[in-house]
C-alpha cells in the first residue's frame, strides 16, 4: 500500500469515494447499448464513450457542467453517423470529439469516394479498452486507454491509440494520442479536436483568451462579428453560427494554450497543446438560443476542408508505419489569481 493510499484511507472507506473508472452501458433512448466509462477524480467527473473513440461526452467540476450537449442528446452509434450532413443529427458535443482521420469539416466527394462530415473516427468504437487507478508515492492517477482503427479493404489502415489520464487533486485531464499509418502506402491525415464549452459554465460573463496575431472570419457573416471573437453574448434566437480562424502563436517549444474564463464565477478552463502537429486553430461560436456553445478546435488542417488542401497541394501525409503523437491537457482553474496568471501566460506567448 502506498503513502497516498494510507493517507486517503484514513478518511475513506473505499478510495472510490475520491477516484474511480467504471465501465457502464446505457439503457434507453438514442444512447441505448452504448458502452462508456464513468470516471471521477476528485472534483472532476466525466464520461468517456468507449463506442465512440473514447471521446469525452461530458465534463463537470464540483457538480457544474462545463460542456455542450447538442439537442439530440446523448447518442450511441447510428445508421446516419457517416451519411453526409445527416451527421448533424448525431454530433453530441462533449469536452471534445475527434474529427478525422480522412476528413475534418464539411462532407465531400473526391474521385467517387464519399467523406462524411467531420470524418469517421468520432463514431469508431475502441478496442483493447483498459481502465485503472494507479497510486505511486504521493500520486493517485486515473487511466483510461484503448485504440481505434479506421480502415477499408484496399484502402487506408490508420490506428489511433488513446490514453486519458487524470491525477487526483490537479483538476485536469491529459489526452495522449498516437496515430500510426499501418498501410503500405502514404496516407493523408486530417485531424481536429472539436472541444465544446457549454452552459452553465459558459455564459455572458465569459471571455476567451487566445495568443493570436490575427483573427479573421471564415466567411462574410463571421467577419462582420470578428471584433467580438473573444466575447460571449446572451442567447440570441435563431442567430447564425460564427467561425473564426486564428493565426495562433506559441512559445519556442511550440507549446501554446487557450483559456475560457467565467469572471463572475472566477473559474476558467484551459486547453494546452503543441503546434508541431496541430498548427491550425479555429473558433466556433454559436450564440443561438438552444445551440449555445463555444467550440475550440486545434487541428492539423484548415477549416476549408479536404478539397481546399487537395487543390492547394497541402495535404498532410503519414508515410507507411510512421507515427505522430499529440498531447492535449484540459484543466480547470479556480480563483482570480489563477485566472490572472493564465492570462499573463497567454499574453507572454503573444509578446
């Protein structure tokens, strides 16, 4: 028994009072039969969808929801998941869902092959799923892992190995992804992490901080609202979505971060990542009543999609058996001092 175990067990009958990862199966509605993992680590609570790439479908801090859930609600895999724009009926939101690995944006057809909206990975079930709680010295860590394969007869053979970790007391989740091309030919890799912040954490008291040199709208409507890219409004009935493209900066190691801060609650959510393999960053801002969400999107590809990269000869490829690794860290910070320190860190990246 470790020192951490002995310390906690003075107060707990079972360590699961503080930290656990439990396999579950949903029993009704569109989520019926979906396998997931329910996880608690101190003040944070979340679910990882084993049947949908181990994406994190919800995330709360001290009982307060911090993520967006779309109107169709919690869903398992459906027949329309990868059927063009019908994907809008199965996109849930969550702390993040994985877009890729062949397409990240609008559906398209290339050389007679259909690529669904946001790709197929977000509805790919995990294999070799493992959960554990590990104590080492003074550290207690929750671990979820598994792998997903996107493959086709005579086509691609891409593997995504995912590891989700949360250390007790840190109020954070670290997601480590290794992507490997197991085909015997170069394969295009398009990857976007669609991170989705929602109510009640997200409201008109929030502000977004990004170390960007320049921000532009994806189209004319978004450009008309670009001056308020960092501000959140009260819900507006039938308002259109805005998409902003950030020319994002990083430090000398290519590390960067973004912050959503609720200045009334003095609670913030940070996302840290490295831009070596994720050089693009997009912001999806929807202030529409009923579709109230802020999307933060580190990516290796442009928001203009697959056809844009093909036409401009900028498709990113993995060579046979080549691997790439991405690490994203989601952290909750509480207190004005910690929020001010995060803002100062972001401003230092911009300097």
